[in-house]
C-alpha cells in the first residue's frame, strides 16, 4: 500500500510540475499524437492509474482498451509489499473497455517499450 501511495504521489507531483493545465477549447488534442496501437498510463483525479490503449483523447469521453492496473498486496507475516499487474475484464461485469470522463484525467504518458509495465503486459499475452 505504501508503494502505491508513493507511486500516486510521485505521479501527481510530476503532473503538477509539468503544468498539468487543461488545453483551451480551441486547442486540438489530436496534436498530442496518441497512437491507438501503443499503451499509455492514465492518471485519474481519484488517484487511480490505468494502463491501456487510448482512443478519443480529444473527446469528452475517451476510451481505454486492454486495460491493466497495479494491485498491491502486503504479506501479513513479513509486511513485504508485492505489486502485480492485473488485466481488467475478470470482474463480475466483464468490462471490455473503460469510458473515461476527460475532466477526470490528470495526465497521460506513453508506456516505454522497455518498461516493466510493457514487459508485464507482453508476458500476460503469452
């Protein structure tokens, strides 16, 4: 849990230091060059971080597909925290995508091809 809080704090600090302001209504988000075939990290205003393929960032309700999130677990005996990457869709309602409110998105970053997240996503597809 501490690692998740630290991750969220670091991501929020990065958003604030990057100027995290919204683009004006006349600016076009499509110039952000979102590639529908790549994975992105999306930080939401509730502190949740999701990874997935992003569509429609320039719309009021962007869509995130092939969604993953980090789940932390603490061993009660050793207090060691382990993090696993979980693919959404196994929940009772079996979601195949997330429809986001663009006002809840604090920032979006590409997932690096050599990152741990990219490695774990690749492993989950095998």
